[in-house]
């Protein structure tokens, strides 16, 4: 159920921003720990690098999902804060 309270939606956006910052921090830590992630994948890559690459890909997918979800929540908040006045009965 989508909340009808703008404050609840603002809290959701704050939580999403915190989650995004956490994922971005993890992604930066991966690239700092495994600099080879910035290079194209090779066939003789160590298993540890391959799994780190998979984790970085997963982080990127989470960021895309967060961005999409944030856009939906922000649109709902915009509608609640500035309702369409043309639909008013008077």
C-alpha cells in the first residue's frame, strides 16, 4: 500500500538515500580493494576477482533499482504535495 502521508514518503526517500550511499560505499571499497575490476575481464582471472566483479555488478543493479524506485516515490510525493487542481469539484 502506498502511503498517503507526505511525511511517510519523505522518510522513504531518506531511507533510499541512505541505502544508496551504503551501496556506493561498498562499490568504491570493491574497486579500491580490487583495482583489476576497472579492467576488462580476462579468461585467466582469479576466482576472487570474478566474484568481486559479480558483486560489483550486483551493486550496480541495486543502484539502478533504487533509482527507479526513488523516481516512483518522488512522483507520488509530488502528486500529494501539489495535487491536480483541475480535478477539484469546485
